[in-house]
């Protein structure tokens, strides 16, 4: 496997681990939904960065999932189908990570974020050749 394929696979593996972390952190009576929802955002961000690396795009230091989806759609217009999920996920990079007015997401909000992250990761995987995933 060449160096780029290894890097793409690493981005996707990290995305999968973030998604797994989100699921685990959301379980049980003492679920940590504020931390779990952050991992949903991270999963989508890392999946899209893997797609961009595969297409030799320079990675921006950003947590803006919508921007990453927009960059991805310049390569493949089908990525516009994940814009809404990306839009919903973007705020979770910071909103619950720091003290403020909103401390914890509602369970329904977390479930939507989890579905959105799964959607983005599944979409990216479906659009990459088998060798890189």
C-alpha cells in the first residue's frame, strides 16, 4: 500500500474510532453526551479530510465540516447531499466543549448528530476505491 493510501486509511480509521467513542460515551445512566457529540463532529471532519487527502487537496486547519463538505463537492458534486448533516455537525466542535450557556445536548440532539456522522462517514467510504478504505 502506498503512502497516500496509508494516510487516507488512517484518517478513516480515526473517524471510525471517533464514532465508536461517541457511541460508547452515550451509553448508560451516566452518559457523557457533551463529549460524545463532539466525537460525532470529529468523525465527520476526519472522514472528509480523508477524502480530500485521497484527492491530493491541501488540508486546512479547520473544524468546519460544512466547509470540508463544500471542498469535497468541488471534486464530486454528489457531496452536496451531506451539506445538511455537515451544517448540523459543525457547531459541535466547540459548543459543548467549553463553559457557556449550553452545557449538555438533549438525547435527541445527540442521536441526530450520531446519524449525521454515520451518514458522512458512510458516504465518504462509498465514494473511495476499496484499496484506500
